[in-house]
């Protein structure tokens, strides 16, 4: 008997959370005339798991650019707090939560020249995972003349889960002698994930890519970006170098500080949590059915969900190229894009995925100093292997200005996990007892019924499969035909 731990999704739920915040323009800033742009970064700052309930607290860091009454670009920043909870009887201290937060929609209304009202809808996807301990019985030497129907399968057995929280504090340099007055946009991305395993520890490493658009005191728009290594050691007993490790990164509690002094720059400080799940991928002999030639047998069966190798993964790329027309463009500061899946229509084991990319082009005009934003939406479609849920990101963005047209190229990277799940029935709790009825025949002629298999017939008459094959000279024993006559000899 062997024990395996199946990491299984127990519950999946999406919720929408309404957020609202009024912003007052500080006395140090000019009156508000027009909203130019808004962007935000959403995250959970705290997750608390109790029996039957998960409580979450989070923040939305909101950045708003506006045109002042004197037609200058200015910025406002605030943090909106929110709370949520998920209740279900399957939740306990041993369940594991995986989640995703995105701003679904937002609306900004100008109340007056000194006040803004922001409302938004966050979409939170909760996935609750648990661990099923399954016993695999494959040794039945204590039962005489046992016949087993087994198959070799690849099982991903969970070794363990653990996480660690670390912090980062780094400086982003600004161009030349720029004196920063406001932060207009913040964008972060985790890339180049890798793990190294040794001595019951996992070293998880990645790169944090940070890009910030800022406003200078003389009204110009600047950009600074850098890449910082982030890492953490995670303790995990019995983990080995050949195991498969999956890591999830969650960034939270971002704090930005403008430094205008001898070395101008912007300090970024934040926390990040790395959760690591380690799996052993192994080939396992699983007994699905059995019988004895001399005894009656009783047993239970248990259904387990299995999947192929977790390391088998592919990302589908959809190439995007768009020509965006601009007015009186002087300089393109940057191009940001975000993608989302709108529909997933499954037909004939194919997922027909429809989505869209929202492109924002930030640029300066020949007519005036300040921020200009052009937003366009680009639809995309893709055919993928059958899957219920997909996630996507817009990556590898490149742009080129040609006259008053900026040509934007990039890839929608769709996360397509090609591991296939299936249900396997395994034998549990086998007992034997004396035959209640003993057959005294030595030969019988049997007509093959619809859907009969060689195993079914052999089990029915308590004979070995090879005896049926040899007696009937079966060249293709696993391809029986309805109505065929079979000679069963004991």
C-alpha cells in the first residue's frame, strides 16, 4: 500500500466588490478642469483563514491625472481600503487559497473643481484547494490465485506547501535633473521565475520589473524603470531536487516616496509573499478491479482525480499589431496594455476564446506641455485545448512613432495548462472469504454481449485471461465482437 496526496480544487467562486472614494484636491494644487487618466493597483494586504470562513482585507492604490484650470497636468493619489469574506463548510486551517484581483470597471465624476468621486468594481476570483490522502493498494499476495486489472498512471503527489513573506526597498533614478512633483502611473510585473532545491529548502527567485510615469515641477512627463531581483528561502520537508515546484507571487503594501535632493529619485518599498507547492511526479501501478480463482472477494473503490505531468505547460501567444493615430504628437512617453478574457465557448473539446486588449498611449503634444492619453480597444480570438479557465497578460510591448501614427506590437500570452485531468477508480479495503457457490462445470460456451471485455468474461467465470485467449486462439483479445462464441474451460 502506498499513500499519495492529491492537491485538488474544492471550491471556485467569483465575487464583485464595489469600492468608492471621494478625493479632495489639496490646497497646494490648482482647481480641477478635466480627468486625463486613472489607473490602480489592487491587492490583498491580509488573508485570515478560519473554520468555515476566509476573511480578507485589501487596498486599491489609485493614481489620477487631471488637467487643471490653468491647463497644466497634475496628479492625485489615494488608497481605498476594502474587506471581503468567503464562507463555506469545506474551509479550514488546512485549505489553501489562490486568488486573483482585477478592476472590472471604474467611473470618475467631477463633483466640483475641488472634488472627485471615484467608484469601481473589483472582481475577485477565489480558488480553494484541499489535500485528499488516497491509499493505493497494489499488493495482494495474501489472496491465493488473485487476478488484478491494473494500469500505470502518472500521479502528482503533493509533498507540501509553505510560504514566506519578504520585503523590498529600492531606488529608481529619474532622468537628469528632474524634480518629481507627482506619481502618475505605477506598473509592476514578475518575470524570470526559477527555483533551486537543496536540504529541505527551496530558493525561489524572480525579477520585479517596475515602471513609473511621473510629473516634474516644470510640467514635463518623465519615465523611470528598473528591474530588481527578489528572492526567498522556503522551508519544505522531504523536498528533493527532482521534484516539481510551483510558485505564486503576491505583491502588497506598496509605498512610493519622492526624493528630491542631491540624488533625485523615487523610493519603492513593498512586501511580497512567495507561496511554493512541491509535487512528486511518479508512475504508479493502480489496481482498478480484481477477483480470485478460489475465493470470493469484497472491496470498495475510491474515485481519485489524476492529471498528467504538471511540468507539461505551454503558453499560447496571440500577436497584436495596431496603428494608433495621434494629434500633434511630439513624443511618445510609453505604451501600456492590459488584456482580459471575455468569453470561453467550448465546442468539440476546443475552447474558443474571445478577449480584448486595452491600449493606452501616453504622449506629449507639440501644442502644450503635459500629459495626453489615447485609449484604443483591440479584440482578439484564439482556439485552444479544452479548459474551463484561462488567464492572459499583454507582454513584449514594442512601439514606433511614424509621423502622427504610433505602431504598437505585442503578444497576448494566454496561460494554457495542458495537463489533462481524469477520474481513476482504485481498489480499497479488500477482504476474502470462502466461495458461497462452487461451479462444477469444466467447459461452457458463452456468447459475447455488447460492451463485453476480456476482463469481464474472465472475472465472470473465475478463469485466467490467458487461458481464455489460448483456448479461443484470440489474435486480438481486446477487440471482441458482439455475438462471437467463446469457449470457457476450467
